[in-house]
C-alpha cells in the first residue's frame, strides 16, 4: 500500500476536514454559498491562528510554522 492511492497521501487533509465538519459545518445552517464561504474562511483563520493543536504541543499551526522557520534560519 505505498503506491498510488495510499492512505498516507490524504491522512492530514482528511483530519483537517473532519475538524471542519464537526466544529463548523454541522453546527451551522448556511443560508447561501457566500455565507458558507465566509464562515468557513473565519473558521480556517481560527483553526490556524487561535486553536491550539496537540500535535504542535499546544501551539497553533502558525506558531509551529514560525518556530520551525526560525530554527531553519538559525541553522543556515
């Protein structure tokens, strides 16, 4: 199972969409596509900038990225 269509290819995206569905989509009744887009945009902003993730030791994805980037710059 390490060729085309491997489960590992989509595991991170599938986990993201599970969070989006259960924390945003299933809790709201959107009136229009535009309203859904705006609400999902706000949720993804929250997800990346304010929601702590256990995979990042309680940091947000933005914080984890900034830390990793700083480490790469220090190593260079």
